[in-house]
């Protein structure tokens, strides 16, 4: 394999300074929205509401960070919602059958990893279109989850599941700790490891990556593997919080995760972005979702506001990116 | 690495800022209302609940979970943290809502489930809903009577199979039909309460079985898809026409009432929404004031009516008023 560039591209290298933090397209929006909602809604910054938001944020952030890997490759993984649903069903059945919470969690993560590995192998080695292939997995995985459960949710899990899902450690919900750990690992993986940097380089220009001797297939496989695995982990967070799994549990997560990734400023064309941006994107999604609801807006008003923020946020991100890189 | 820690710290800090909890005033009764979704029937339910809550001089704090169990849990948790007096919820996930109800009650706030029964009714303070089994059974018995012992091909559209109404409206129809071996269910089509899927299912069934004799539409919105297909095939004919396909539906919305008045469907089973809402609000208020709720669960059977008695029944059917 040819040597990697001695330093990451300019865009990646600059991404971690405080000045660059302010250039994150959604960070100012997030801060303004958070402050405005804190002032206008009684109890918005109460411990209970923040803990509640954190539990909503954790699975979304985890799934979205997984999707970020795929976006960095310039690809998409449409299957994460269905993978989450199937993993939640298998994990919940395991928990109920064995009374072991952690075995159930392992089954969920393993299910996500297995499907992610299959996605990655098929797309990287057999050159299937990621869009078409993961669309097929989306439909199939959901159908299998339906088949297993007959459409029903799987509840009545061991009490320990809910105790952990709603519990706290050092004042913070356990689920938030998991999200923070995932973010830290993903951030370090993308910045500090060869394969992590290769993922962004392959996404920036796959042809150039091939000529430079980068391990393109391995990078693509890894991206989808991480995406599937984190979908399984997100399923664990939701099951632990709700005390049930189900075949439609992940129906909404795909669009929310895409919104979080795009709002955070990761390019849908690949090569540009990262885990921290996705965290800010997920925070915007959760803050608006919760805040608009608490303001008493009707659901269609909330959807309009969310849609506008996604469109304007991605446009702002694109504009800032072009300014920073000098691209037309 | 130091910069990475900075980012990790910032991400965590955004969610762990110092807080000041403002408890809601305990003087007024505020009922937190959590809906699973918004669609025409739910809009009518929201109106009925709003009227009942206003009549009781209480306040309403409304949230729509938009078909997301996690969002519903979060919204209810927020209502609890804001100090509402009671929760009235239409649960999206009847398993997940068990633990939600238990944790709400553990926080000292009554949890009333409306319309959709949880898988474990002991989880809630009170449940009031329609009786999906009774409604399905009435529909099945009507088809048995309509078939009159002759071969009868029936299309069964199914609602959402992840919730109680969808499951039991289907299962109890099937139970009632067991008494009539002359009735053949040619297809059972899960629609997830989606009229488009009802349309597709009807189209496919009519293509495979042009001699289809009956259609079971277990919620009124399905009629849009059913009528669209029948109209395209010149089969949207009034009750009494020799080529009319027997249709039974459930809900009692204005759409269903109009279909009955136009003699396009044979039987409609109207869910008693205003009464359900009144009982839900009364129980929520009573429980919030420490009162004991008995019985813990009530299922109100729907009100059947058809083209021949719609005028006489209109005053009892919420969808026929106005």
C-alpha cells in the first residue's frame, strides 16, 4: 500500500480549533435556540427535562454517528432504521428468554454488526449500489422483524433493563454516557487511525484514492460495518429505555439521523465532516423537537420548522464549506 | 488529543448545564394528553377530549408522538417533570407503554389510557376504549347474515397489527366467521392504517377475485382507497344493487356517516368518542385528587347503524352531527 499523506487534508486539520468550532454551521443555531427556549419555556433547563432530552439524544446521536461514517464515504445506508428494529426484536426476545439484559444488548449489537458487515462486503466487493442495496435491506430486515413478532412489540423485559435505561451515573443518564463514549471513540477513530482517515479520503475522491493505493474496499467495508453496529447499539439504548423492542421501533430514526448528519455539516458527497458535527446536528434535532413541542406548536408547525432548519442549515453548511475551501 | 477532549467536554456540557426546576402550580388541574399520531380520527378524538377537559374546567397540555414510542415516552416524561395532574395517553406501542405508565404512576401521577389498551391493563390507573373485539364480532356476524349460507368471498383489510385495535378487530372478525364455512377470506391485508395500502389490497383482491362479495374495512379512512378502486371498476354501487359489494366499516367518522347516508356501505360501527373522552377526563381528575377508580378498565362497544336507520341514529353518532 502506498504511504498515506503525511497530514490530513486542510479541511480536516482545521476542524478542531475553537475558531473552527464556531464555523460549525449549526453550533450558533443550537446555542441561540437553546438560550431562546430556556428563556421562553418554564422548566426547559430543569434537570428532569435535560435528562429526558439526553435519553432522546443518545440513540439518535449513536445512529447518526454511524451514518456519518457512510456519508464520509460519499455513500448512504438506508437500512439503519430496519436494522435497529430487527436488532431490538432479537435483543428483546433474548432478554425475555434468558432474563439477561447484557446478553440481549450483545445480541442487538451483534445483529447490527452482522448486517453492517454484510452490507459492507456486498457494497465494497460486489460493487452493488449502496442506495439500492441498503434499500433492499431496509425492506427485508423490517419484514423479518414483522415475521418474527407477528407485528407485535416484545415487552415485559427484565426489570434491570429499564433500571439501566432510565438510570443515571454521576448525575448523567447512563444512555448519555454511552453516547459520549461512542462519540469519543468515533472521533478518535476518524482522526487518529489510518483506516479512519482513509474513509474520508476515499469519500473525497474515490478515483484518486484508488490511484494513491488506499485500501478503498476496506474503507467502504468499515464504514458500513460501523453504521450497522451503531444501529444495533442505538437499538439497545431504545430498548433499555422503553422496556420493549418492536418491528416498527426504528421507523423514524433514519430520517432523524440523516437530518442530524446533514445539519451537523457532514457533506452528503463525502470526504467532509465528522462525529462532532453530527453531535451538534443531533443536539439541534433534539432541542428543536423538544422545544417546539413544549412551546405547544402543532405537529405540522413543528415539521415545517424542522424542515426549514434542515434546508437552511444544510445551505449554510455548504456556503461555509465553499468559503473555507475556496471551492466554487 | 487535547482538542478532542475539548470537543467531548463541550458536547457533554451542552446537556448538563446547571438547572433550576420550576414546579407547576398545583392549584389548577392540568391534564397531559399524549397522542400516538395525528390523523382524521385522532383529530376528532382530540376535539372530544378538549371539549371534555374544558367542560371540567381543567387545562390541557397536548403532545403528538407521531408514531414514535421513544418520542411518546420522552413527551410523557416531560409532562411528568412539569408537574401535570394526570396523563391521558393513546399509546403507540402497547408494550413500551406499560413501563411508561408504571413510571408515571410511581411519580404520583395517574396514567389513563384511551382508545388503545396496553398489553397489561394492570399498568394503568384506568383504561377506557372502544371494544375492538365486540366491533369485529358484530362485523363478522353481519357478513354471516349477508352471505345467507351461499359461497361468499371476503376481503379482510387489517389495521395496524402492532396495536390492540388492529389486532382484535381482525381476530374477533375471524372468530365470528368460523361459524360460516361458506365464507372464504380471500386475502388478509395488513395496512398499518394506511389508506394507500387499503387501495392496493382492494385492487389486488378484485383482480384475483372478480366475484368478490364483501370487504371488511376496519377503519373509516380505508374507505377512501376501497371506493377509489370500486369506482374505477364500476362497482361503487348502492346497497340493494345486485352487483353491490357488501362493505362493513368501523369508526363513525363523518366520512363513514356520509358513506352510510349515500348507501355505499352496509354497516358502520361507530366508536362512542364523546363518552370515552368524558369518562377518561373524569377518571383522570378523580385519580389526581386521590379518588379510587373502579372499574379499572372499560370497553364501550361501538354503535352499529346502516342506511336504513341512519336518520334515526344520527343523534347518537358523533360523525353524523354537524
